[in-house]
């Protein structure tokens, strides 16, 4: 009897230690999929297909894993990955992170656990500085010459594959503008906007709108719209795509008072004609709903709102007008790749990743996936597939005409909009500070943050 | 004599097993840290550990009992070390460097600590968190105690009330936060025509978070008070009733002193939880609205936990975030240890 008890005790002790060590030592395994789902993030990974994955490695096709940062195109990419597997035998596991997941943080976890994906998304200079030691050089890839928006480092190397172009300015409801007799093509300087706003404002009841603009400047959840996007016009509007004057100044902690004053003039105008409640406490959904239901003529968002428009049964025509902050004409919108895919330089499947990127960039199916299925604008000049959604069409027009300015704001110090400048926009919107205070506070906030 | 020899042999076998186990573990660890991808290091570690434990278990010696205790404690100690002690030590170390989540390039000493206390947003977060903690603690306890009195009185349907007040606590903070954000932004401005959202005003936004937090947490604390009040002996209450004490006197002279311990528990529970407030803060305001202080705009409702999160995640300054987290830990540790001390004193008195 006692002997049995002893044996059981030993067995239990052994099992406990075994189970512990089993958790700790299994890092070399190449079976990533099981680990991913355990990370607690909103991973829509195809771990259920892991058995299929094993069989495909037997056929010699290989397997790569992509961490995608745009959850909206998760389904479409997976569909394309299936087609790609049929064609080439290479299995592409798409793992989409989004909906508020901290992508860079998740990737840091993967790196620490020896579970880095073969390709991963990164979103600008801050991310680049964090990850630059883990990025493969893509300069000699065939698609590089076919696009303007690949991620180039300061020494001219290409490390980021652009999969889309996004653009914004001031998006308008073309039907309302037409009724009010405002030509969107004329909106190329601050005075044109002033006249247009005044005219539309005076016709509010005729047009059936409650305010002229739908702007959200609350600093907790809308900082990215004001502090990144709208502020992006200060950094780039009217400048050549390679002109980095103002972003370089900002990185050194300096601001240009004249340009900032001009920017503040425009901001004041925009805030003055914006719906008050949405301006100071609205969320993205509030802002979008207001415009999409036809209650305002303008909204400060870009072509990414296209997929949401059917939810509101939008029947009116729309387009993007320049964020023309200055008195001089600046006829162009801000368009760039929102994020890029990098190839993990220590991964074993680099060639397979290059092939996958090439197929997305240069084949008909790849273009269809990016443009038709995902509703994005292809960053590649050779793409023949035309977008169909209204804002994408408008954006395409600007891109084709070469009237675009780059997204210099993505080179700002990380988190500056959330932690420093967003609140200043909110204070200005609420009327807590005047224009002069706005300019000086932006100056001190930038110099404090950049230090 | 023969039996003695057998014992001797037996002991040697055990020691050899232990030695082999240690050797296997060490070589497995060396393989792991040297970056080898060989597949045997996992099984080797397992076999080594099994051999080690088995050897210790069978080793005949005077301290056999203590050894067994250690063997059985091992899983817990191991788990605690791996998940708490080691990360904590690493955290202290990282707070002295410029770690960015992947690697660090230089050792900074106390620079992070100095930066932290000299940055206005952190000091402001600290102050606002303390204000929130004190207000929230008072409100929650006051409301919870009153609800507990209601739910232990003879009022009709008290079990329903008890369940109903507890329900908000069952909903996740993020969900609650977004629901209440909608209420503050949409419903209240219609109920009070012409008013602006509470969340747009620096002071009212704090009140808004206090409201939601109290509403969510009071039901939970109420349950603890209910159990406390129910544990007051019936005979004492009856005796006071016979002596002609009215309800208020019973409450003040009997119930409150009898459940003093419950008060300590509840006060410290709310203290710690309010100080750690993150989810509601994140979902309702995420730091907004703005407040102008000394000519600078700062976020008015950014509590410490949110400040730490933003420092590490959105600013990508993991080392500084870690530093703030460490100070946060020390404060919470002080609060908790105070509670333990107070409770110990009380127990002695009782």
C-alpha cells in the first residue's frame, strides 16, 4: 500500500516537473502557428490548417509567414495566398494584427521567442529605427523601379515593399458642392476654402446639412487625425516629394513660425465651420457617420473610408480636395504608402518572400487582389487594374496626374501626436487657446518632444 | 554487514543519478544558450531533471524529509522564479538602460528615474491618479456600504438588488468604457439640451470616470460588506434590540465596530484597484481632454497606468516605461504592506 503511494507521489512530482520543462525548452520548433494563437492578440491566423502546412512542406514548396498590419484586407490576402499556393506550391500564412493591437510590441515578443515571421509590416521611420537590424535589403528587386513609394532609407537602400497607396486631403460630398455651386477643382488655396465654407454655411437649410465640415479633434482617440494627418499638410503641402525641409526642422525640435501661423489660420477656419460636438468629443465613427449621412459637406479623412460607405448606404458622389493651407495655390493631395512589408533578414525563406512580393507587384492576379478585392490603390505604375470605389478613383486621378505630396508626418518622432501635439489641437478646437498660443505651444511641444 | 554494504551501493547509485541529471541539465542549458538548434536539448533537459529528482527522492540520508519537501516545492518555486522573479530582476536592470524592447545600446544609470520625475506629464499623472484614488475609494466604499445595508435589511426583493448591483462588475471594463463613452457623448447632451459632452471638459471628464468606476465597482465591494454584516452575531443584535437601541444606534455601536476588519479589507482593495485603474481610463477618455497648465497643453485624465502604457507602447521608450512601472510597483507594494501590517495588529487585538 505504502509502496503504491510512493510510486504515485513520484509520478506526480515527475509529471509536474516534466510539464514545466516542456513549456520552457521548446523554442527551436519551427511550428510557429501553435505559438501565435497563444500570444493573446487578435490573431486571425490559419492555425487550423497546420496539418495542411506539414503536407505542403513535403511536396518541397516551402512555407512563409507574413504578419499583416491591415486587418481589413485579411480575408482578401488569404484568398490570394490560396491561389498562390495552387500555382507555386508555396504556402503563405497570413497573420493579421489589427483593431488596436500593438503590432510592434507583438513583433518584439515574436523576436524574443525566436518566432519571427518571414515578412512583417512596419509603419514609418520610428518603426524602421527599431527594426532596421532585422530588415533585408530589397534594393535589387524588380518592383523597385516600378513604384515611387517604396521605403527608402536615408542612404538610398530599399527595405520596404509598398502594398498600397493611401491619400487624403479634405474629402467632399460632390452632390452638396454641386448644389451649392462650388467647384471642387477651385479649392486650391485658403481663400477659396473660406469662400466655399461661407457660401455653404449660408445655405445650410437649403442643402439639408447641419454643419459644413466633419472634423474630430478630441485628443484621446482622434489624435491621429489632427496630429498626424492634418498636421501632415504643414510638413508637406506644396513641397516636392523629396523635400524634407519642415520634417527635418521638426526632428531637430524646430518649427517654422510663418508656416505654422498659416497652418493655424486654416485650422481656425476648419474648426469654425465644423460640427461642434463632433469636433470636441466625437469619435471616428461619429465623424464618419455625420458626413456619410449627408449632414456635412466635408470630412477630414481619406480614401480609407471607402469600404465603410456602403454601411451608410451612401449614394452621393465624393472626391478628395487638397488640404490647401496656404494663400498660394497648392494643387495636390497627400498620398503615400501607409506602411510597408519588410523581409526578416535572418529568416530562412528570403527567396520565397521575394517571389511572393513579385507576384503581388507584377502579376494580374496580384493587382486584382490589391486593387479590386482590397479596394486599395496599387503603388505600381505598371498596374492596369482600375479601382472602382469613389475615393479610390479620385485618389487615382491625383496620383496619375502626379499631383501628390508625401506623408512626411510618418517620419515624426514616435507617439508625438498622442503624447504631445494632439492635446494642443484639442485645446485650439475647444477655444481654450487662440491662434498665437497655438503656434507657440506647438513650437514648445515639438522642441520638448524632439530633444 | 552485508545489508550495510547494500545501502552503501544504493547511495552511490543515487548520487551517480543526481550527478548525471545535473550534467544533463547543464549541458542542455549550455546548448540552448549557445544558440544550438539541435533537437536533443529539450529531451536532455527533461531526462536530466527527472534523474535529478528521482535521485534526490531515493537518496537515503538523515535529512530525507527536508529533501522531499524541496522536491515537492520545486514546481512552484520554479514557476514563480521563471514568471516573476527573473522578469522582475530583468525589469530593474532594463530600467537602468536605454532598452527599446529588443536590445539596449548603453547603460544609463539613474537617468531614466531623473527624466521621469522631471517630466511634467508624469508628475501630473501622479497627482491626478492620487486624487482619483482617494475620491474613488471614498465613493465606492460609501455607496457599497449603503447598498450593503439595503441588501441586508428586510426590504422586499433584496436578493434581486444584490444581484442587480453586482452585474456591472461582471462586464469587462473596456466594454463598459465604450458604452459609457457613448452615453456621455450622445445621451447626456440630448438629456441636457445645449450642453457639451462631459468628456470634453478637463474636470468633468474626471468626474465621468469616477462615476463609471464607482458604478462598476460598488457592487463588488457591497458583496464583501454584505458577508461582513451577515456575520454579526444575531444574539448581540437581539440583545441591543431588547435594550431599546434604534436602528442607527445598532449600526453605529454594533455593526460598524463588529465589521471593522471588513472595512480595512474593502478600503485597501479599492485603494489598490483605483490606483491601478487602466481599462476604463483607456476606453472612456484615453487621456483626453486637454488641460492647459503652465502654458503647456497636457492630457487631463491620463492616470499612471495609462501613462506607463503610452510611454512604452506609443513612444516606444520601453526602458522609461519600465522605470515608471517599477515606481508604480513600489507604491503599490507600500500600500499592500501597510494593509498587511494593520490587519496583523487588528488580529492581535481580537
